[in-house]
C-alpha cells in the first residue's frame, strides 16, 4: 500500500481483510456442510440464502446509507453480524436452524460491500482505472486465506473452518472502523429518478447481463472445491487452483488503468462474458486434466476481474450523484443477489439430476447469453 493516498490505503486494507474472510469461507464452506451430513440440494439452498437476502435488502441498505450518510457505521454493523453469525453456526444443529441463522446473516452482510464499493469509486473521482490498484489488495487477501485454509483443512477436520472464518470477519470489522466517514449526501435534484433510469434499454440490458454472469458462476462457487475433491484432488491443490484464478485477477487489477484507457466498457464486458462461456464448459468436461483446470482458472482474470471493474464503472456512470450507493445496491441485488441465488439453486438441482459436467455447461450458456445482451443493448 506504499505510495497510496491515506484514504485509498484504508480502503485497500478493508478489501484485504474482507476478501480474506471470503477466501476462507467461499471455497470451503460446502466441505463444512458436507461433513455435517447435508446433501447437495441442501447445501445449495444454504449457500443461496445470503444471495436471496441481497435481492430484498441491498436496495434498502443503499437507500438507508444515502439517506443517513452513516456509511461507515453500517459497514461496521454488517461485519459484526457476519462474525457473530459464524461463531453461532456450530450450535445450529437442524437444517431449519442453519437456514434461519444464515438467512439473518445474509440480511446484514448484504450491506457492507456495495457501500464500500460506492465509497471507493467516490474517492477516485471519476478515474475508474484507479479502482484496480486498490481492489487488488482484496484479491491478495483472498489468495492468502485460500492457501492457508486449504492447507489447514488437509490436516484438520472441516469443523476448523469456522474459527478461521470468524477471525477473518473480525479482522474486516477492525478495518471497517478505520474507513473514512466520507458520506457527503447530495440533493436528489442532482440525479434523475431511479425508476426512469431502469426503463432505459441499455441499463436494463446491463443489469440483466450482470445477472447472467452471477448465474454462470453459481456452480463454481457452490460446488467447485467439492467437485475437485470428489475427483481425487487434495484440498490444498483445490486451494492452489482457486489461488491461480485470483492471481490472474490481481494481474488484471494492476493493469486496469491501461486496460480502460485502451478499451471501452462495452468491449471489456463482452470479452469477459465470452471468457465465462469458455471457462465453465472447460471445467465441466476437463476435470480430469489439471492443465485444463489451470487454464480455466486463469480465465478468472476476465470472468471476475475485468468484468467486475467494468460493470462497477458502468453502474457508477449511470447511477451518479445522489444515486451512487443505491445504484451499487441495485446492481448487487440483481447481479449477486438474484443472479447468485439463482445460480446456486440451479446448480443444486442440476448437480444431482444431470451431473456436474452438464451443470457447468448450463453455467457456460449463461456466460454466452450475457455476451449477447451486452453486444445488443449496452452502448457505453
């Protein structure tokens, strides 16, 4: 973080800690629930709940943050609920108890990231290329957590995952308190009505495409590690494959200023969606080849790295002024909430009825559908 402005360094530290929590949680939580005896459909339902919560509550948190200006406080409450919720998870014995607890966590955890993303884009003052060098610290935190947690779970039972996740969540909470309280509220007259924006074909096309990208990733985020372990790969090697993808993502974030100077948002988005179409069909049918899996993970540079940066910049461009946080919250609701939950549920249903290869093929189809939507409707 040397050389960063102080405010940017604080955001970089938060990203590092928050994505360390996601790196400990995301790739391995299915193993934890599998070890507790839940089946594939039940695991998919559990993991879909936080995404379902995002559909309904992200817009509220965006409105509340813009209305009150208490962005840092809301982020701190969100991180607190995550840490406490995971600490209580081992005490939830029955499926319904797990669902209630995870659902409540999802309501509050939905607040943190869209608010921080909007705050970050505000401090870089219309230079979206500067987002990458800040956000790459999140990717670095994710890498460290994935590698460390994978090695730990090779040596200890899956139950050891929970203390690691709780510790990482408390780390994110500590960094949340250090965020600048830069909530400057603007008059609603500085921005057009949000419903009017949603009626625009380019905006609707963008949000629908982003929904498709999250659906496409549903199988990956729900079953990828479990898929590898079932095919004889060690948990630590699964962690290395996750890490390879994130290292590719870091490279894109580092190169982002030049990438955005050279290409338009539309071109970056189309290329990212096409990469998703290729990536997921390769994982589904090439699981026996480590080389194919490694190549597919390198495409994470596009399917998450360049896609995420370009989509955030596009949303920030459309939802400007007083609509900043609400725009990011709406994007989170549609893409990661509705799209993520749909992807997880589709994966859970298809995994047992069609098999893993065809489930990843369905994911691939959503990637190609997103490319078509952006090419047809998105003109900025």
